[in-house]
C-alpha cells in the first residue's frame, strides 16, 4: 500500500464501529475484510479522493470491503476498460458491492454485452449483476420494444436459480420492466404468468413476488413510469374524490 492508501485505511478504521461491522459481516463479507463504515460515510470520503485510476485500483487491492466500495464510488466509468471491468467483477463478493458496481459504473456504459455474458454464468454475483443491470436500465434508460422483449425473454430463460440473491434480482428486474408503460406492464405480467406455469418452484416464487406489484401499477400525471396504487400518489388516482 502507498502511504496515501495506508492513511485512508487508518481513517476508515478510526471511524468504524463494531455494530456496523457486524452488519457488514451479515452480508457474507469475511470478518478480516470488513471494517464497519456506513456507505453514507464512504460517499463523503469518496468525494475527497483523487480520481487517479491506478490509485483507486490500489485501494481496491487492499481487500477491505469498504475500500472496494470507495473505489467503485470514485472511478470514472468511461475510463474503465473492458478488461478492468471483467477483472473487478471477478472479485465482487457481496450483493451491495455488486449492485453499486452495476448502478455506478456499468449503468453509464454500453453494458448489454455484460448482461448477456453474465446471465449465462453460474457464478452468484455475475448472474445477480445481469438482473441488476436489467432493472437499472429499465429505470434509467428509454428502452425499445425489442429491448423489453429481449430482457423479458432473458428473465424467463435464466430465472431458474434458487439462490436468494439471484431470484430476488430476477423479480426486481421483472417489476422494473413492468413500470415502463402499460404495454410493458402487460408484457411483464404475461412473462410472470408463464413462469407460474413452470415446474420450477423458484420461477413460481419470482412470478408471485413480481405480480404482487405488477398488478397494482397505475399511471400518474407527471410521472414517466407507472407506480403502485398502494402508494400515496397511486391511491389518489385509483380512488379519486
């Protein structure tokens, strides 16, 4: 470690707490790799860090979970090469780091390649990343009818994975696709209905979880996406005075 990296690790240790470290360990992070610093504090620190890519990769290589989060928060997405992204993905070992990597770095790149690559992987966080990217793109980008159809097909084909972190992400992706428009909602419900007919208990679970929200979605003036009629704004539309 360089002196600067050493100082950052020492600072993280100084502001860490045993209580939060326990929470980090519950995510599956080995105790020796966890310091115990909330992500809210890490975001503040990230704003002060140099944006030099080599320095940030050195911070990642310390192995500490919080240092990896700092790296992801500080990297400039467009400066990351494809090989660097693939290398970072190999060392992701928790759902929070996986999701942050997707929503901070990959969402700002052309990442369809990674969705189609990782959704076929048997590795836990690669497959979760694929579904997370579908959910994130559904929220942040304008999708064509062809893209929506492609993503729904991927969910139907690759959702028979009983691991909790994967099936939760698959259900999330299905719900977010359904919020794009009424047409997307109907298509997502059709996909969920098809999953319900499968012998897989996992796919049935994903469908049931998704349908709980999909079937409540309504359009609200001023909102580009559909929202649940159980929300405050949704109730006003569903039950006008």
